[in-house]
C-alpha cells in the first residue's frame, strides 16, 4: 500500500514536470489509482465508504486528459467530474471524466 502511494507520487511529479507523455506511464497511473481505490473503497465493516470519485481517480483523470475537457477539449478552469455511464455508484476510475461546466450541463440534460 505504501509502495503504491509512493509510486503514485512519482508519477504525479513526472506529470507536473511535463515528463509524462507516454501512454504507458498513464496506464500505469490508472492501475495504481485502481489499486488505491480498491484498498480504500470499503470501511472496516465491509461497507462501501465513498459516494464520489477518489482524489486519486480525479488526479489521474486530469493527467490523462491533459487538464482539458473530455468533450470540447478546452483547458479546464472549473472542473466537473462526471460519471461516464451515468451511474453515480460506479466510482471506478474508468467511469470518471473531467468536463467543463458547459459540457457537463449539456450531458446531464441529455440523460434526464
Ligand atoms: Zn467542455
């Protein structure tokens, strides 16, 4: 667990310094985030703890999208994290995308 955490801080540092442009490294980050998610998903009673995306999932998503909206590709000032499949209980990193408020509102309206 602590090894995974320190690996993740290294990946984050690389991303910040612009050294991270290989999709392999990003994929590794996604795997790390998933492991962290699994480890922190349940409380000691075995009940689901989280109701939204973890900090790790959000950070990796932003790195993956190069801090741009996943739909209109504009640089993100205000970030909305969206459940891709619309299922709010599915907080897996693969179900997470970062959107600008505009695209998020449009997508939400389409679903309802
Ligand atoms: Zn957008």
